[in-house]
């Protein structure tokens, strides 16, 4: 009954959802209008009996990439379909995997759309990264005896409270899960308290720690350092958001009064923000170039308006600032920088990565600030103390290394359900 009312509400809201995606988001980013039929389950699998892996957007794609590549090595004949919700996620999948996987949008969680989707795909199993838990999709998989694996699962106390408010629907979700691999015991316990059977839960750690630069990335970083470094102090502000863009540019303007050769690389989280940040720069006293135009000439700021390069841009920096944290967006992943032994600076809002930041800070691989003024002071310190800056990066990498191993455990879980 809970799923019936949930579905009814979704059907009633579906015109608004379409208007939001196709008209509003499509106006900002026309890519939202492409492949729109897929949003309603009108898809065709390239191969039958595929493994279906859902990564909501860019962050989940980046986290899942090493896991999926290990799957491809272990099972070279396994057909893999990766679904996402956003055009940026789709582009990231294409960039990371080329034609070795099929890319589709996950349909809206309407009963008819998800039923059509599963009928056309007929997956061996559904793997969901983190907490993209859609009741109709999961319940229909359960009814069709398709294993539902929730991988790299995390659940904050706040999210747990939200699920408790819709207990009948939460009961449907928990009953549909075949196996759940959680970040830690605390996350596991929260799922159990929501009704997930304890014997369905395994603590595997976070696969986000299992990243290691490959040869191609190391070569790219070397090239970037030759192009941009020139013995300058470089900081990368990655995955920044509106309001935060302005704060970061103000911080850099102040930094330049003491360190006039400093370079800021600012990488907005969403492509539709690239031109807006360019406009902010045009209206400031800062000189800038765009990474996409390859016209760098020793400016104050490099606008990273390309996709798929952020990790390597972190790699060429002295220190990184991880966006979404000076404003209340919950922060983003600091481990992409840590993989290159580049330390992280963050604002106070890091709840999206509560499984990462406490230990990273405790081990001395990240410093947390309360305001943009504090960020400015810390940048001045590291610009003046290169050895301290280097030590921050070394400790960040140590935190990464000691927490690795989740991919191997997660692969063991998946392999139980994809046997021929």
C-alpha cells in the first residue's frame, strides 16, 4: 500500500518533474534534453544478461571507476551497463570507459518506466552505489529475482531520520536489498535499525579510498606542472558552487597582495557554471585564462572549464581546497587530491563525507576552516611554509593508503551474484 501511494504521488508530480528536467534544467544545460526517452525506460541493451551498475552522478562515477575496471579485468566477457541521472555523469562514464560499457539514464521511479526498463535490460544483478534507493526499481528487481546489491553504502543520522518518517516505504526498500556493503559499522547499524536483516550486511570500507594514479595520469600531471607551475604557489579550488565561487575569488585577490605569483585553478562543480564564473572573472581585477582554450599566459587564475581533468589538476597543485564546504552543500571528495599527495583544505560543511574527513583531519592530511578569512590565512601560511605544505600532502596520502582494500571486499560480494 505504501508503494501504491508513493507511485500515485510520483505520477501526479511527473509533469512537474518533466518540466523541471526538460525545460528548466534543459535551458541551463541542453544535454538534459538528450536521450530523454530513457527517463521513461525506453532503452535497449546492447547485450543480454548484463550487470547493471547505477552511479547517480560524477562523484559516484569517479568512486566506482576503479571497482568497475577491476570487474572488467576479472570478467572480460561480462557486459556492463552503467546508469546515471545527469549529463555530467554520462560524460564522465564515457570519458572513463569509452565503448567498453553501455551508458543509459536510470528511468524515473514510475512503476511503468522501471518495469519497461528491467524488461528491456534483464540484468543479472543491480548494483547501486551509495544510497540511490528507489522503491519501485528495487521492489520490481526483488519480484523478478534480480539481486539488488547496495555498494559503498553510507547513511547519515539525518538521512536515517528521514527514512524513519516514511517507515512503510522504508520497509519496502530494506526488504528489497539482497546484500549491502557499508562504509563502517556505524553505517551498517543504521541500516539494520531501519529494518535491514543483519545477515544481509557486510562492512567493507569505502571504495573511495581505493584510488591510485595510473601511468597516464602521472604523465598528465608532469605535463601540467611544466605548463603551469614555474615555481609558483598553486592552489586548486575544486567542485565549487555559486556563492562559493565569489568567496574563492576574493580569497585569491587577497592572497595576491602577499604572493603576487600565486595561481588559482578554479573548477566549478557543474558545467553550466563555467561561463558564470568567467563572467565573475571578467568583472574582477583578476586576469584569467580558460583551460578549454589552452591559451594560458601566466594569468592570476585558470578556469578549469573541462570535464574529467580535476584529479590531475589537483596533482599539479601545492594544496587543494575542496568545494561545497564554505557553503552548506556538505563538501566533496578530498581523496582525489590525496592520491597525488596533495593536502586538502575544507570549510565547516563536510557532512557528505563524514566517513572521510574526521580521520583525514586527525591524521594531519586536511585542515578545516570556518570562514573564507581563515582560508586566506591558511593559504598564506602554506605559501610561506612549503615544507609544511608538503607534509600535509604526505599525511593525506597516508590516510588514503591505510584505508584501502574495500574494492577487493566489494568484488567478492559482487562475484557471488554474477556467476554464469
